[in-house]
């Protein structure tokens, strides 16, 4: 059996502020952690520009991946102890699946690049595709270690992450509306940002989670803990992930990378200013090796070198990013789009290149959704197990989840330099600034 | 009065996991935080290589400096409310000192470079001297902002940090055996490493701290909170700061930077491998501007570029550092130094360059010391105020502090590659390895 | 000014697990705490029978009252520092109101009897009326101390609690949809039960609360903290206050007291079994002195003495209460009332006196409500202050509050002895039990 | 095997603020909890009069006993999983011992009476003897349930508590210098008092504890967690258990019970004032049934009834106790005993009966002690297991434990009515009071 063959003689532990300890019992897991590909995640922040708003949030994808692994390990332990499968198809847990679950949990984010979403947007990369490639390419150490288990093991692990693995219990542990990934990041992001909105009772959920036929379900006595998780998720999106100032830094980063790309293609990013590790991305010829060399530190270092660059827009955006001068923002409604465009014109009139100094940014999230087969990406709904062993969908039992269910939340914002908000007592206020400011009230666009 | 002149119309806050909120009431403080010099501290980890052992410990000097500021602000608030000076020399608190105290607290670490202690050791820099220079050099933004207060204000702030400022109360807030700096780092390092040894009751200490004649003292009812702080400090040193694995990474880093310096002076670190931002350090011609351009990210990025360098020692050390393969260690006693040297010879015999692959590393700390005028650096002792208003020194009242007082603690270790500890069941164990291993028992050197 | 006249030379503190410290600055407050009337609250549990379900919840009304006082004190401190009134009618805070607010906060629950709601139900007492009487009757020490402030001060304090005091800011601090009372009990009950649902960010709320014209409002930046409070309140009701097992103990207590009353009036509770301190309640001749002599301990002691009483129903109910054998329950819908009655008949058929061995118990709560002038008891709604200083009602801005607003939540249950649920494998199952059990599925009544 | 025979079909849990959940897997344990003898512990506070100083400390022996059970259960789980005995005498864990260990843990305090130490002192009872009797007397439900396991099982359980059980591993789990009992009460008392001195890393200790030959030992990697536990224990004694104000209430209680006893024997405690449940104690004819009828509530209720008693000393002491007016105290040195006696004379001269209004009270504790076979009660020392599997005694490895080891700590105090400390500005200060006060400085007796 895979999971006993590689047992370490003594369990190893990592101290972790969220789970207290990460417990490693299997040599394969320990060896995966020690690969350069996995260690690279120490140099990629979990929340990108959010640390510019919440200065504690310097935690890395390395820590998060260990956390997802640990939660998955606890679920497997619980399942193996309390719900061991006796025969195929009995809907219980087959502990032969443990190792593939643990490896998928550990590696699910291994393809993340620096400042993920912004970076992907500019360079059109996809961290999920890279995760798959890092796991299945023979040139990575991760792949070599996984092959110690069996030659098709890397493919198996990749298919769990791709949600095509046949055992739905394994897939749902790692990707569903309540999975190890989300549970870890909510708790971890709450801890490191110092907000307490993201906390919920993980121990309680660990006690009520159960394998159930083709997936995972929860004993109904634990419903309030699940509710609390849904509410926490909702609040973290509102309070942290959608924070307008972090998005203001993200917009600056986006514009900065766009400007660098533009300059590169105009041969203005050369010699000492040439970002060697970024060149493959500018040229859209990216190998696994190139991809894995890049991290947050490299981007910041290039930005630092560009502080003296002759291009004043690049220099200015670098300064705004490294020295933390986020773009400001206001909310607007879809029907105000013409006025939004006027506002962007006034930004230009005030002397800023419109393309690099104004932006629209939307953020929307669905806190929970019951199953809708007609949706493009139907979500796995959360099922509760009643005393008579029948299932019931969460939102039919929970007032609060029902209230939040299927209800999009978020806002759309116009971003611009804070210079547009010059103190109105300043006598030299130009007509452009005046026009601009007259359309803002309570941080919203007004007609 | 300095501190009211610059009051912000609305207090600003930063979310902080340790203090919940950092409160900014003064424009000077806000402007200092927004300087490039202060923002750079976001890219310098508080604990250097410790994050390789405690993966949560990615917190930065930026966060720590805000924390020291916040504790100092709370002390000033307490002093101003409860112990306001009525006339010069009454030993109470003159709130005109608040702004200089706050600025010194905020800026006390601004001269720290990347991976502080290791870096200073190699390049012979001194973060305290740099702190002074950054504060007093007219070319920094920090200096310009401080000069808004008065032309001699930068010098005043620098003198607080240098402990030459005439008001001892201000000096002791920031540097004494129980000061804002230590209180913040113990709490912060405990939070981010996830150890709970560093926690003590800051709120209680904030209630019993008092200005007292030429310094600071504590109401005796708070003695147990002070004891707890001393014990926490002791435990954090033992558990975190002296952790042998972090020191094993520090040794690798030291050797790596030494090798890079060696190669630079031998013209082997050129072209794409040339670390532009490090060159002034190799050449020992460092300006404030050069100094401030450097951060942890730059070092990591150069290391990453050197993964392909032709020098095999550099390549190997880079791999050990970035991919986390710390040197292993054993403790030894001073009288075993000859055997230690033999051990280092066996490391060489096993094929490793002795200079770059073995090292001695000592760590010793004094948890608390009562005043000893004959000592080279006499420490300010901690004084308790009794009900009849007389002072008494802490260790005379506290059994536990008396037990720890004046008692050095720590260990000395020999570091070497983990390859020296190859599994003894391995048949091809060379005689060198065999000799080496025979002198190790319970992680200590044995004769 | 009232509040400075009575200042203590040194602040006194009480250690408190929820607020860390309760700070007493005023002699009147300290003297009120030291009265027998207030000390009696140490012997009245905050949550009555809930400690039978959550064994940590042994905390008392004494602790809660100190907590409400402390939150009120913090609000006053904030108001006095940041929003001091300059002239009458400016809608800001007049700190002359501090002492009346603090006294009302401290004393708001002083009229509570043992096992409050159950006791009031049986003996038709009203803790609010008793609170008023204890404050205004010249024979209490509380009254005498309040009169040190001024002869009409007791009446003022009582009118704050009765919500008839003219200054609405003072009234709303202590009674509104987000007041010191609720904030303390949610945090305190969460702490002592060991649930984490009741936690919210009190510090944040303390920073955004403001006096506003005729009441209290909150800066809109703090909206998420208010949301979190509403959600916590909702969850505590669902998880703790409405817990079916605690209600099962409450039902036993109710029946026990009813039986005792019945026996008293039948001259069957005499001699050693006579509960001296309860006699005035049985006879409906209750003086302030009688009322204040009673506490939880007295009731428990009488129950203990009745363990040997000749009446078998009293003995049995005492045993169920003291040795914790709660009645069991199922939920039902209003339209099932006929079936409910049949179920109660089957309880009787099984050998239990219907009146003392079955009961209906409903629990419903409104998590938040916006103002509805047509309602019988219109609630003060929660108002947010926007950047342009206009007010907006909470549920119009908050998705989650809007979802919960005006939405009753709770259930109705039928209670009965657990003997009705005898294991069905028991062969001697009578037809009554069989009928009874056939109408239960998933803890609900089924037709 | 005992422990599988009685397994519950579904684990039952109790919410606990300290351990989050108490897990019950065995029907015997659940049945023991449901006995009247065990439920009585809900009405006995864990810390007696300490709740008068720390108002949160209302927690009961019921909660503590569940906690000791839970820690023991976790140790057994760890031992069974990681150190299962293969053959007799291998020094590993035989899981057949689990049930006896769990029962002993749960029941170890079942013989505690109300306000333990004071009560025992007055009535010469011994809670350990009562524990044994409750477990072994056939008339208790506890005994009947234990006999379901086997007829000699009650004796076995009692012998574990008496430390005469042959398996030393079981004995040391529950009674040694680091056992389930102490670990629970330190954590629990810290939680409910709201002090944070008592916290240490239980999870870490649970990971490093091991069966070892004839007892229990700890892996040396966990040494710092053990140190922290020793320090916490030290601090809780200093800060909480020896608190002079709680001892001031204890002294009042002692005098109050002595007075009641005196009055009973003088036929002055009769009719309505007769404390039925105490009579057997006054008469020294105590049966198990009498003993188990008594609890804190009964004592408080009798005290309440005595508020109107004709004896003015009894009335006054009742008032001091119920309304919390502790005796005040000063420390003294053994050599000052003559002066102490003079002070007591001045108390008498001031109008207080010397016997009932002055008292000496000592408190001393030994934080840790290594084994000393010559001591009257030699303590089990704490042993660490080194990498080569040899044992080493804790204080030889730990600087801080070595500092505290064998070092008694505590103080001796003279207690007296606070009236002896009348404000010296009071003109009518009698010569007795003046003499008395002149010998007090900094809360200590001075010659």
C-alpha cells in the first residue's frame, strides 16, 4: 500500500501559527517539500499586493500549501479511523487514496507565479496549467519524486487537481465549496492580516466531515460551524480580498508591467535595465525552467533597478509601487459608464497618460451557491447528513446561508492618481480637477 | 508645542496582528512612514534566516518599527495622562518630548540591511551608524521631513537612538532592559513563528510603567508581568533566536557571500552574474543611496541568477541556501577545540573545502542583569516602585529573575554539511565519515 | 461636575477574562460594587440552566454587570476625548452625563432573581421593576450611595434603565440594538461557553461609535465590525441561547417550581422541607429585603433538601434537575398542534402526569430590525455616518444584515421525559411508546 | 478487553473552553458522569474563595474533572498509537490499562467537599479518603457503575488514586510532577481567572510524552515546553493561588465556620438557623450520604439565613463573607513573631475578639524538585529521553528549572479587619490603631 511503504521512522513536524504543527509522516511528502520547485513558494506571497494594506500579510504560498496538506491529512485520519471502506462502492473511505490526496493538496498551488493574478493577466499565463506541467514534466524534481510511487502517479496527482480523478471524495477534499484549500487560506489570511473575520471552528468541521457515496458531506449537528465558515468567507472577501487600497496597488503593478513590456518591445529596456528573468515572458517563449526561476523577489529587484530609468512613466510607476502610493478609487454603477469615461478624460487633461493612469477594476464573489446544472460552472453544493442518514442541501436548513446564497457581492471602481484629489482649498485647482471632484461624493461617482 | 502643531485632522490606523491597530495622530509620523527609506523595510525580514525554520516568520522590519512606535505612543499617552510634569526636574513626564520619542521609536531600525547580522559581518557595515546617517543626511526624505519640525530635530532623534539624548526617560523607552523595541519584537516574533513562549502581558506593563526621576520604573504590583517578560525573553532566545537550524542557514549564507566576494575580487563575477547593487559593498565605497537600494529581495535575486554560475562552490552554496539545505551541527565545549579542529579536517578529507564547508558558531545571551558599574557596557537595571515610593531593583524581589540574573545561556556549535552524517548502514562509509560520526552522541561532540 | 468630585486617588482594577481589566476611577462606582445588593449577583448565574449544557458557563451576573460598565466607560472616554460638546444642542457628548451612564450600566441587571426567566414566569415577578425598586428604595445601600451624588440621582439612574431619561445618547449606550449590555453578554457568553461564534471586534466598534444628535451612530468605515456583531448575535441565539438541551433543563425547573408551589398551597411543604426564603413568593407578599435574600444557591439548596420528600413527583423532578436529566424534545410546526396534543396524551398514557411531564417551548428572535413605527415596540435602528456626514441605515448598506433583517428565527418544541424514547429493540415497548416514537423522524414531529 | 467492550456507538462530546471538546467514547465514562455523585461537583467551585478576587473563576470541579479525563484520554491515545506494548515488561503501553486510567482521572476529585481546604481544616475531613470511600462504597452509583467492569474494578480505580496501583505509568499519568491533574488545573484556572501566566503548550507536551519502563518520560526535544509548564506553575502559585486577598476571604470563612461550630455546641444555632446538612459534621458522624448532600450552595444558603442571627460575631462574619469584605494582611518574618503577637493584641484592644478577628496564614510551594530519597514525601522527578534513549533528569538540562528547583517560595501573613487601617487623617485615631499602623510599611511588618 502506497501510504505505508514510505512511512518515516519518526514523524517530522513544522511549527505553524495556524495549525500549531504540520505533521509529516511520509517520506514522499518530506521529499516534495525539499524540492527547489516547492521551496520557491517561500518567495511568493500568498496575497500579493495585500501586504501593502495589511502589513502582517507577508505569508507565502509555501506556508499555505503546507496548511492545505495538513487539513487534508487530518481529514484522511478521521476518515480512516471512523469511516473505513469495507468493500468497493460502499461509499466509505479507501485509505489507499491517502497519498494521492496528500500530494495533490501539497502541490495544488505549485504553478503560481509572482503576484499571481496581475502577472497572469499581463503575460497570459495560467497557474493551473503550470501546476500540471511542473507535476508531469520529467525535468522537475517534484516529478521524479512522485515517480518513486509509481510511473503514473504524477498523472494521478495532476488529475486530482484538474478534478478529473475518478474518486470524487479525493477531489472534493481539495476542490469544492468547503475544501482544505479554502479552509486554510481563510484561517491563514485572517491570522496574518490580523483581521478576525476569517476565523471559524476548523476543529468542529474536522469532526463532522464524512465521506458519503460519491463525495463528501457533513453531519447536520455541525451545521453552525459550516454556516460560520460561509459567513467568514463572505466577510474576508468584503474586508480583505476586495480591499480598495490593495486593488489600487494591483492597478499600479499592472500598469507598471504593461509599461515595461511596452518599453521592452521598443528596445528601451536594455543593458543594466534588462530584466533577464522576464525576457522569456516578454517573448512568450517560456520553459518550465524559466518559469520556476521567477519569484516576487526578482520582480521587486527589477523594479528597484528601474528607479533610474530614463522613461519617466516607468520611473514614476516604480516609485508608486515600491514606495506604496496606490491609485485612489471611487465606486460607480454600470449605467454611469459614459461619465466614467469623462472622468478618465479629465485624468488625461490633468496631464496623466490615460492608458497608464486610469483603470476600471471589478470584484465580485458568490459566497455560496446551491447546485445549478444550467450554470456554466456548476458548483458542488454542501450537503448535510440527517439523523436518518438522508442528505439535505445546506441552504434549505440554514437561514443565514439561504440569505447569502446565489447573491453576488462586490463593486466596480474607477482608479486614478491621488493627485486628482488635491485639496480643494488649493487656489490653483484647474477646471479639470474641479470637474473631476464635483462628481465624487461619499467615495462614489455621482452624476 | 511640537506634538500638537502637526496633528492630523483624523487619526489614521494600520491593522496590526500584534497590537490590533497602530494609531497615527501626527502628520510627521505619517510622512516618515511614506518615505522610500521606511518603505524599504517592507523588503527586509525581521528575523532573516529564521523563516527557514519557522515558516510563518516572514514578518518585516517595517511591521516591527510600527510596533515599536505604537508601544512608545501608548507609554507617552499613559505618562501624559497620569504623570504630567508640573515643573522642570520634578521627575515626571514633559509631553513636549513625545514627538522626538515617537520618531526615534519609528526610525530606530531604519539602517538595517538585508539579512542583517550576516551581512554586517561580511561587509563590515554597522546598522546603527547607518541609522544615524539616514536620519541626519540631507539627501534622505526622512531627514527632510524631520527638519519640518526644526533644523536640529534630526540630530535630536539620532541622539535618542545613540542614547546620548539628555532626557533619560525618552532614551529608556526605546533602549533599556525592558523597552518598546524588545517588547514589540518578543510579541511579534512569537506571533509569527507560532511559538507561544514570547507572549507576556503588555497591557499590564503599560499600566504599571512610570516616569521616575532620571528614567523609567514600574509599580511593584506589576512585578509578575515584568517577571513574565524576562522569562519570555529567555525562552525566545532558547527556542527561536538560537535555533540551531536557523543558524545552520545563517552559516550557509555567510559562506555564500564570502564565496561571492572572493569570486568578485578574482573577476569571476561578471556580466550577467555581476550583482550591480552589491558592487559598492565589494569595493567598500558605499553611499547612502547605494545602501538604501539593497534589500533581501535583491540578494535572493542575485543568488537565483548564480544557480548556473561556473563556480561549483558558489552554485552549491546557492542551492543549499535557496532550496533550504542547512548545515548540520553539534554542540561542543571550549576544552574540546582540538577535537573540533580534527572534525573540520575530516570534513575536508571527505571532499569539502574546509573554509566554505565548516564553521563555528556561538550564541550566548544574558536574560537580565542588575547594574554592574565595573562591566564594559553596564546595563540599566529594572527598578520597581514600592508603596512608600522608594525604588527596589527587580532581582532582589523576584525569585525567578534572581535565578536567571547574570547567568549567561547559549551554546557553541560546529557546523558541517549534512552529507557528513550519511546513514551508517551505507556500506561505502569512508573512514573519514566513520571517524567523524564516532565523535557524535546526542547531538554533541564526544571525545 | 459629578464625575470629578468622586474620583479615586488611584484607579482600581478588576481582572476580567473578557476585557482583561475593569477600570474603576470613581468612588461611587466602587461603593456600589461593594453593596450587598450588588455582591448578591455573584450568586446568580448569567445563563441559568445553560451551564448544564455548556459546563464552562458558570459565569455570573456580577461579572456581566462589571463588563457592561466597562464598555460604557470606554464609550464615554472615547466621546469625551473626540466628541466633546461645545454648546447645548450641538449633538456632541456632554461629559457631565458620564456618571449617570456608568451607574445605569453597572446596575441595569441588579433586579435579576435566580434562574431569571423561569422564576419570573412562575412567580410573576419582573426583574426590570425590581431593578427600579432596588435603585429607588431608601432601604437599599445602592440607593444610599447614589444619593451621595444628589437626592434625585437614583431616579435619574432608574430612568436611564427605563429609557425615559431625556438624553438619548445615554439611553442608547445601554439599550439599543447595539449597546454595552449586548456587546458584553455576547462576548462573555461566548468566552465561558467555549463557543467562538459570539466573538466580534469590540475594539473596532469602540473606535467607530459616535454621539450623533439625539443618539448614537457609527462611522461607516466600521460597518463590517457591526455586521460581524449582528452575525455573532444571530449565531449565539441559534447555538447557545436556544439550545434544546438547556431548554430541556429549563422545562424541568419550571415543572419543579410549579410542583413545589402546588405542594406549598396543599400544606405539603412544611417543617424541614419548608423553603423559608421562597415563602414570600408563594404568598405573593414580597418585600425588597425578601427579594434580595434569594439567589441560585438557595433554590439549589431547597431542591437538595427535597430529595427525600414524600411527594414522588417533586422527588423525581428534583433528581432530574440536580443530577441533570433534561427532558428530551422534538420540533413541530404550528399546524401540527392536534398531533402534539395526542403526543402529550401518550406521555400521560405511559404513566407520566401530563401537566408536569410534557411542555411546549418556543424560542424566536429577530437578529436585527430597521425602524418600523407601526410595530408595537419600534426598535432603534443602527445608523452609519457617511463621509459627507449624512446618516444611512445599516441594512441598506450591508448585504448580510439586509438578508437577516426583520426575519424571525427559532423553533417550537415539545418536551417530554427521555423514557418516552426507550430503545425500540426493547421487546416490552408499550403501544403508547410505539405510537409516540412512530411520529418522530430526524428529531421532528412527523404526521 | 475492558476498553472495547463498553464502546459507545457514537462518540459523545462536551464543549469545553480549555480543550475545545471533551470526547467520550466509553459508556462507563458517560454513566459515571451522569451519577448524582459526579453531578454534585457542578456545585463545588474549583478555586473556592478565589472567585472573590478573580470574578471569572466560578468554574467547578465538574469541569476540571472532565479536563483531567480528557488529557488522560489523549495520553492513552498517543501511547496506544505510538508505543504499544508487544510483550510484558517491555516498558511500553498496555492499552488494557486505559479504562482504569480514565476512570481514575475522572474520579480523582470526587471526594472534594465545599470550599475544600477550609472545610477540611475545620471538620477534620480528608477529601482523598472520601474519594476512596465514594468509589468503593456499594451504596454509591459510582461504585455500581464501576462494578459493571468487574467486581474488583472499584478497588483498582481507588488504588490508582492512592498511588498503590502496580502499573506506575497509570499512576504517573494522574499523579506526578507533570500530570493530567496539574496540566488541566493550570490551564483552566488561567482561563477562568483571565491571567495568562498559566498557559503552556499542552499540544507540544502531548507529542513528547512517552511511556518509559516503570513510568513516564518526555522526549528531550520537548524540553522547552516542560520548562514552560514549570514556570507557569510557579507563576500561577505566585499570582493566583497565593493571592493575599483570596486568602483574606479564606480566613473570614474559617472564622465564620469556627463561630458557627462554637454556637452549635452552645445550642445557639437552632430552629430556623439550624444548618441541617452541617449537623453531621458538627457531631462528627458523617455518612457517605451526608457527605454527598453538601455543596458550596448549601453553605452559602446557611450563611444567608444567619444574616439575622442574634450573635453579632456570626452576623458580622457572614456579612464580611457574603458581601466580600476580606481581612487585610501584611507579611512578616518568622523572627518577628513576638511583634506579630503584639499586633494581634492591638486588634483585640481595638475591640475585636482576637480569636475570630486575627489570624496567621502561610503559603509555600516547591515549584519543582528532583528526587530526594531522604525527603518525607520523595517526588517523582521529570525525566527526559535523549537521542540515544538514555534518561536525564530535567533540572540537569534546563537552566531555568535548575534555578527554581528545590527552592521554596511563598510568604507568611498576619490577617486582621480592614478597620485597623483607618485613614490616619482621621482625628479620632486611637493609640491602638496608631501603634498598629506604625509597624506597617510597604505592606510588611516593620519593627
